C-alpha cells in the first residue's frame, strides 16, 4: 500500500494532497466512569445517543482547510433561530450520519470549483460506503 500511495502522490505538491474524514460527536454523552472519593457513591446516567457528524478536510501542509460540514438531526435547529450565517455547512439527516448522497453533493461542488481553477488534487478518504466517488472527477484523483 505504501508503494502505491507514494506512486500516486509523487507528482503532486503538498498543497494539492488532501485528507478527509468524519467523526461523530456525542455532545450529551455522559462518561461511564469518573473519579470519586472512597466511600462516595457514583451514580451514572444513561449514555446519550444524541450526536452530530462532522466532516473535516485539509491539505497536507495545512495551508488549506475546507469548510466543516456538520450533520444534525433537525432541519432547523432552534439554536440557529437568530443566526444569519453559520461558520459551517449544516445539513440534516434522520440519524445525523453522513450518507452517500450528502457526500456526493459536497464533493461534486468542490470538484467543480477545482475544475474552474484547472487544479488537480489527490483526496485520501476511507472506504466507508458513503465516501465512494462514482463518476469521474475533474479536479481530483
């Protein structure tokens, strides 16, 4: 694998080699363990399943970072009520997970921007089924 990767990136500058990954943030999840003094009771709460998914993407030398994509469950969260512009791209899905359709839409938009600039990049992504790039991309490999 290492030889294949080195062969792919050989002709690309560090600014044109990107890595993208997603993570789940369980922001209401209570710890299942905690420190306590001897003799004290520690009553644990239920583990919350409330989550958001965050997609991050940056280039190898750190000079370029794509806008974060945040996926939540609500189409119009109340906390956004008086917010005119978010510093992230917010999307909603029933389970707050990345889906094939969401990934493709975001990726296609980015690929069009790259194609307009006649810029070629390499994007390293994992093998999650939501991250499959079906069609030929103009600006990415």
